[in-house]
């Protein structure tokens, strides 16, 4: 059994000296007149002098200012930090014309779909399609600040439409098409989009799913939408009224241009999981996303021209946004749409061989599943071009780390990352100068002042604490949509420690600066890479007339996807088997197929606290074997006897 902290890989001198991080350190050392000889020194500088670090990085990367900022950090308090005041730029310009340069006839995008469909786009072709979609949006009346919503898969359509939207200074927001109409409407109705882009269906697990009825339901709930673009993704003639076909949109030649916007102008809206109430619409800005992603991808993942960057994601997860930014450092991006396990678990590894992936990113549960399936990628496919493996979405246990080095490649940088939708990046992860230890994330990332706080709000080393960020990052949210006074944003991150960002994870830092994440302190459901909050789940389940109350528990832990258990309080006279079948159909159609429960049980009462909160976390802890007196205080329960069915499950 692999020990946590066991040394698995150390970068050789050639990798260290040829890395982009090494080049930046040498350049910055000369510029700043200081020693930056190792990662500890450059990290210390980036945390002690945020303004100096980010000013230097923006210059080194080559940000194209349409109006130059007066300084890098105008105001440092949180919330309300002011980055690069006075600066004007456009994110899409840097993605389509990366400062490092890109051969217009070189490959920019590689697309693969599970049914065998393939497409490659050059930089010239990508720019041409973005220009055409941009012009169509202009003709449709889309203006600066308008919202464009998309129900699209991880395909070139989404990439092109997002960049076209950004080039105008309009605001993008996307969901995966396997979300049901309720889940999508809960997000898009908050931002009132003027244009909707959608597919007629999608492929997953060897099956075709027609979503034209979902599209019609969604449009009925979005009165703000003035025009709809439909991608015929299934190859049929979709029967949806009053739409413009995608092929018509991209057929008209146009000139590409970029609207200069403020550094903090809204770029796109991402969404929280919706654990309590509706998903929070998190607004990210052009400049903050650009410089943070360029730093993360260029310096930490060592991505650049000649690389092919892949991360398995849907358009509803922030990793898709990070993947798109691979273009901003000159890398080609690899888009995959479909199940990672169809027709078998080797699908993505075969894709890596087929298209020459150099940086291969997936979730920790995916790596765990490969390990449990006894896969041998290094033996069965050619991974000679692979230089880095990325893991995120959940903690990766030591055995998962060891499996990568035993079965994928011995000389590869395994970069386990942790961050989130809230910052649309990671704040702890790997670097090409650092070794990899089993079960540990190598370090704080540059410019990310992350600490573990004890119960008294003091930084601790060697003990598990609350993950906090004590200084601003450029990619922290510009705002929440429909939160004019900022009260919702402050409540989300700054309620416990004024002026300090509380993220909601448990973390432990080691003496050498590495860290271990112990999971979130909320109860988000994460199934197959699709995240969903329990409140969204309850909204659909409890809409059934036969369900009085319900409780959902995801038993996943330590990077291993567990079982999704649904407990229901039934209407008198209702039959569990009948209700369970109806609920599975309802959840599959309105939320997502991946959130259909593994088991549905009837209980007499949902345990609640005195203030009427469902006891999700205490029940999850009880089901994992934690004694009831350790899992929850009896005095906090409205009815302690409501815990008995769960205790009975543990003692069976």
C-alpha cells in the first residue's frame, strides 16, 4: 500500500531548465534585481509583493493593452480588490492571437466524439468561424454586456460561440446538454440571455439523446431570448420552430474584431452547485481570467506552442473554461464529447495516442476507476508524447498517484490541482520544478496566498484546517449577478473571517509546503464530473405528488465515486416501487442521467436541525461509520429519533 508522502517523481535538470517557469524566473530575477533560484523563492516573492509579481507576469506574458493600466493592484482589500485599474483589453484577442504567436495554418483545435466523429481546425479556420458567429450576433442585436447562453456539448461550436461572444464584450454562460430543463432554467433565468445556442441532442454511452423537447421547455422559461441558434448535432432534421441553423450562421464571411473592455468587465457567468437555494451566478472578468489562466497553464502546467492540451470536461464545469484558455498560451486544445468509459475505460488513453496529447487532464475518480479496472495504458497505447497528467475534482489518494507512475508513465509530471468554480482556476497544484509525493498536492500556486486556519482563525502547519485565501487573486469573482450591493458575495466567502476568503474545503499543509485536501465541507453531489447541489435535486424530487420529503446522500469520498442514496418520505398509500420508478425518470429528464440514485429507500421522517435544515452531512458521516454522537449533536436535532433508520443501515 502506497504511503502518503512517498516520493514518486523528481524533475530532471533538463526539464527544470527548459520549463517556462524557469524562463520566467530568470527574466523576473533580472527585472527585479533579486534571487529567484528555486520555487520557494519565486513563491515567496509572489506572495510578499502581489503587485510586483502580477505586473511582471503581465509584461512577460505580453498582455495586449488597448489602454494601459495605471498599476497592477489599485486596491488590495477583499472583497473589492481592484486589479489593473484603467486597463482595457479583450480576452478573446489573446486566445485567438496568443502573444507567443501561432502559425495560422497550424492545428488549434482537435475534436473527437464518442461515435467516431473527428474534426481538426487550424488557427485560420477557428478565427474565420469566430468572425462569422460574431457578425451574426451583431446582426441579432447583441451589444456590450448582453448575455448569450448556450446548451452545448464540449465541441467546436461551444468554443467558437464563446470566443465570438467575448470578442463583442457580451457575456457568455453555458450548460451541458445532459442537464434537464429545470437545472438549466435555474441557471439561465437569472441572467436573462438575449440569445440561446443549443443542440438538438447529444451522444453518451453509445446512445443518442434527443433534447428538442427540453429546448422548447427552456425557451418558454426564457422570455428574454430574442433569437435561437440550433446545431444539428445528431445529424437529423430537428423539428424546432423559429431557429437559425448553425451552418447558416458560420457560412457568411466576416471580419474579426475585438471590443476593448475594462480589466474587470464581465466575461462569463459560472454557477455554484446550488447546495442552498438557486445556483449562484458567479461573474468572472476578462483580465482576471486571462492573466490567471496564462499563469496557471504557462508556468504551472508548462503549456505552450507545440503542445496538445486535453482535459475531460463538459461545458458546465469550470475546467472547460480553463481548457479553452490553453489557446492563449499557444497550445492546441483537444475537445472530447461523450462518455469516458465508452466503449471501455481505455477510450481516453487511446485518444491520447491518436491525437498526440502532451497534457492529459481528468478527474481523480476517473483515475481511480482506471486503477480499479486494472488498466495498463503504458503497455497498451503509445504515450511517448505525454509530459503531464492533471487530476482534479476530488482528492486523489496515494494509490492513485502511484498508479499513474506505475501504469501511465514513469517520467511524467502528475499535477493534482484544487481550486474551484469560484475562482475558475486552482490555488494549489504542481509545478515543473517540484517533485511529486503520493497523495500530496505539491505547493501553493504563484500569487495564491492559501492557508489552513484552525478553529481560532490562526494558520496551522501539519494539521487539518479550513482552507482560506488571505490576499486577493485576479480571478476572484467580479461579482454575483443580481447582487448590486455585494451582500450575497460577502456572505458566500467572507462571513466567517472578514477580509479573508473562506473556501469551504478542509486542507493540511506539510512542512515542505505541499498539502492534502480532505474534501468539501458542503454536500455537493458530484457524479461522473457533473456537479449538482442538493437543493436542485430536492426541487425535482419533491415536485412529485407522492413525495412528502426527501434526503439525498452521496457517499463518495477520497477520490472514489460512491453510491448515491435517496431517502423519501412517501405520501400515505403511495407504493415505493412505483414512486422510485417515477423519480428515476424525473431525475434523468430534468436534472441529469448521472444523478439517478443507486438506491431509493422509504423513511418515516427526514432528520432536521432545530432551524429546519436537513441533516445531510451528519447522515453522510453516520453512513461512513462515524458514531452518531461524533456525527451530530443530539441537542441540535428537532427529533433525534429521525436518525434511527440510518443507524440501522450501519449496524445491519
